[in-house]
């Protein structure tokens, strides 16, 4: 079993603080990407909306989430010892699982995978943001 990522908030307030903290980074990333794309100032103003920056912020936040990667057996052992209600996406006929369940929530999310760990981690982080964080940040 291993952990990928560094952020696992224990409270809603900690999640909100982290989300707020990545806002300026999201703005800089969007600005630099727009510059690399050669957008002139007028096109930048027209195309780079607050929704674009918010999407970048969501992704930066989600990509920092700590997730646990393990075998199906390790996941089931963890699941048996938690009070979190866990939504699992993917096939039940594969050997590996990645999961995230913040201490402040009553639920968690998991994604199964056979060989593509990076894809499963990315999928899980998007699921975690959408299901567990979007409404609290």
C-alpha cells in the first residue's frame, strides 16, 4: 500500500483554506498558458473567464489530494475498519484500488484498476473533488 499526493484535510475549514490558497496559482497558470498560446490582450479578456480560472483551481486542488493505492484485499480491510460510506467506480474484477476518504466526511470514493495506476489516481481525484469537496469549498 502507498500514498500519492500530500493533502488530506481533516476539516472542512482546512479544505477551504487549501482551496483559497491555490487560487493565485490557478490565475498564474492560466495567464502563462494563455501567453504560451499567443493570446493577445483582447482575446485573453474574451476567452479567459472566471470559469476558466476556477476550473484550473479545481484541478490544482484535486491533484494535490493524498490518495491511497493498494490491492483489493488492502482496500477491503481498510473499508471494513471505516465508518465512511464508500462509492466505488470501476470493475469489481480487477486487482487494485485507489481511494480517498477525508476525516471530516462521512463518505469516501474509490476507483478500481488493473494496470493503469496513474489513470485511476486521476479519475479518483476528479471523483473526490466532485463528490466530496465541490460543495464545501
